């Protein structure tokens, strides 16, 4: 306990002594953790809406303009007998146009300028999740696509999976970037700690000669890194929060519509704590590496 | 107390800083280690502080074989050795009192005990009235007395001094030596490396002369 108190007291004094270098190290960590925080914010919200869309997976059967009511009846019969459909709703050409005008108000004039109604009639089909899991949904989709009067079939799950894969790729690249930035931040912290060690080399030599334990010799430097990391991560969270609030003020409504009525949320307390702990870990790692010898 | 047998230290095959040195220093003894620059005095002290390890032979202090001590054993061993250097090695950003108390602080001694002992040793070297001064405000002799006070903080059974009077004039040198004699009178073994033969003559204790890493004279 006394060693801990000693480490933090001297770490604080050390940071204060080399203010400019400390600010550089804190900013390096803040940059790395801002990227991480921003990535997690976007990723968590997109993941949330994808999850919701996955749960309510639908496919849409679009009819040709010349499709007859008998052909529509055949399609409905096939769907009802499949056993994997949880519900279906017919959307006429007129209803599709009204829906477009309502959901994309700013583009409503575009639709008015077109000759006639360009939107096809469709059947929106909601699948039962369990049967779909074994591929029954896809079998049904393939069968419906071949029926007369059907122009196209769009299966949500296919593009949802594509979006999911895209998100995974972006997340992978982002985490790679975060790792690089974290390594750079650790090196910066290590350099700052080395500067501090250079300034205190007489003190360290005396500590070594009187038989002080590693907790006393290295402790202040590890604590310096930890404090720098913690401060950098806190700054990063503030930056991400300001970005989130600004984004919500400017595009909150559009984002909520795009996210299917789900307002984008800020990072959870658990994630925020993990980011701060991560920053502290990177910082103390830099301090530990620098004071290893 | 100190037992060196056929001790050698070389930095490469041809150059020996110490060669086949055998020396015994009894508990409570005051011994000078002398010789010209490069004779091996500082090397022997570095081996005693386990800053370096012997290339050959054996050196033990109070029954501890210094060649085989682990890292944690070295820490433990050093807590029983006081050291004094020619350049004092005081921390310029700390006051006299803090410089002395620092030794106990980094060994985890409770603050009240640190302060009591620091005041005691400062009083012993006669500098309790300068306890709030910084090293730069002190004379060379005062700085060395502070270094002696710091070396005594742990009440070590062995005190090692490497040219402790190298930066001081003859009067101050004698004053420092008298202080070390008093330390010795309390039962502490004292080993002083110096090239000042006049000082050795004035203090009048056993001296071991080294040259080119070998003992050439004992008196």
C-alpha cells in the first residue's frame, strides 16, 4: 500500500515536471482511443439495427405491372402452404407510392415528375425465424421467384448478411488501425517515461544501491503510464461524446429513420469503462517497458 | 566480515581490473584501500556493492557469497551496506532532510519512523540545523556529511566509501575521516578507497595497496 502511494505521488510529480511531453503522450493515447470509441459507437448502433432487421427478416415479392389477380392468388397460396411464413401483406402500386412520399418527403417531388406510378405492387412476407434457420426460407424464395407474374424477389437476409460481412471487414480494419495507434501511443508513453527516468537517474541509482524493491524503483514509471493512459482515454470519450451529440443534433432524425426508428445510442457504461481501462493498460505497458532495465 | 579469495575481474581476456586478489576484513575493522588510478579500488567496491560480478574467485560478506546472490537477495544484501561516493550523489530537488529520509522511504519504512531516524542521523553529523536546505546551498564538506548521514540511515554493519574526500580540501577531508572513524567506533565495518596517502597516515589505520589489480602492500 505504501509502495502504491509512493508510486502515484512520484508519478504525479513526474508528469507535472515534464508537462509538454506528458501532453503529447496523453494526446497520442486520446487519438488511439477516440478512433476505437468512434468505431465502437458506429459498430454497436449498426449491429443493433441489423439484429432487429435479422429478427424480423422479410422478403418482398414484386409483381409485374401486368400480373393478374389469379397469378397473385397462386403466389399467396404457395406462401401460405409453405409453413415458414409468419404473415404477409399486399402493397398495391398506389400504396407503394404513398409510402414513398411519406418516408422520403424530400424526394416526393421526384416521384411526381415521373410519368405514371413507377412503383410495383408487392407482397411483403415475414418469415418465421426457426424454419428459416435450416434454409427453408431460401427454398421458398427460389420457388416463388419462378412463379408467373412475379418480376423480382428481394430477400432481406441476403443483403443483411452482406451488410454484416461489410461491417465485420470495416471493424477488422478499424481494430487493426486501433492496434497500430495503441502501439504508437505506448511508444510515446515509453519515450516520455524514459525522459523522466533520465531526469531522475541519480535517484534511481540510489534506490538501486539501497536495495529498494522493483515496486519502488519501477512503480512510479508504470503509474505515470497508467495516469497518462487513463487521462488520454477520458479525453477520447469526451471527444466521442461531443461527436455523438453533434451528430444527433444535426442528423438525429434522419439517422433514426435510417435505423428503422431506433435512435442511435451512446456507448454503454461497460464499454466506456473498458475503453478507459484499455487506455490505462496501454499506458502502463509503455511505462513498464520503458522502466524494464 | 569481508572475505575475498583469488578474486579476479576482467573485462576482456587480456585486461584485468583485479587479479587473484585475496583479502580479509574483520567485523568492526577500518580499512583503507589505496593505490593509483586504475589500480582496481573502485572495481573491488563495485563487486562489494554487487554492481558487477567477479570473473573468477569468490567474494563474501557476512557469509553471503556475492557471486551467487539472486536479484531479490541482492536487494536484501544492499540494505545492510551504506555507501558514500566522491560526488556525494545527493538529489538536487530534495531538501537535506528528504535526501536522508529517502533511503527509508523507498524501503517502505513508516513515515514517523523515517523522520525520527533521519533527524537522529542528521543530528549525529551535526547538520540538523540545515535540514530544510537544498544540496546546492551546502558546502562540499556539508554535502559529504549528508551523504554519510544517508549511508547510516539503515544502521548498516558495513559502510563503503569511494574517494569520499576526493572533492574536499585537506581540513574538510580530515573532518570527514574523523566522522567515519566515529562510525567505525560504533562497531560498523568501514572500507574506504582513497589515493590520498597523507590522509591514511593521519588517520592511521590498516591500508591495502593495489596496483594493476593486485595487492602489492598491506600495512
